[in-house]
């Protein structure tokens, strides 16, 4: 029975991961999933550098650099400091980047509320608790 439950969970997580781009378009129509994820990380960890993002997400530095250049060209981030450190320039959200990130988070939370509208509050709370526990246990 437990083996079947784990298998079902595995398949469900796989489907969710495959649908992440589609869900991202629904939840964050103003920003790509990559842009939203990077902006969120830069906001959460001030002083984050491109190399840190590459390490965190397991991406090639050139891939991250392209995305960083796009975010900078869009006026969402800026590079701080006169000289880069060994891992590059510290990245900072601009006021516009902060505004867009907040707007996207608000939009995503509204869309999530619509998706879960038929759920009882205790079910949403239990689901949140299970996700938190899973993420903690997964390391």
C-alpha cells in the first residue's frame, strides 16, 4: 500500500514538474519562470552573484549570464560595486524589479486562491504543512 502511495506521489510530482512552464505562464504571466525565480532569489539573498545562481540552480554560468543581462536590460536588477569579486558583481533588485516581483507574487497568490477556492481552509493548511515537511525532509 505504501509503495503504491509513493509511486503515485512520484508520478504526481513528475507531472507537476513537467507542467511548471504552463503553470508559470498562468501564475506569472508578466515574467518567465526563470526570471521570477532569479528575482526571488536575488531579493531573498542580497549580494547574490551570477555564480551563486548558477551553483544554486545547477546551470551553466553563460546561461545565467544571459538571463542576468536580460533582467538588467529590462531595468529589474543592477550590478553593484566598482569591481567584481571572484564570483562576479553582487546583484540587486531595482525599484522596478521589486515592484514587478511584488506584482507577480500578488497575481500568483490570487491565481492560487482561485485554484483552491473549493478547498476547505483546513485542507489548504494541511497541504501547506505537508509541502513544508517534504521540503524540510528532502533537504
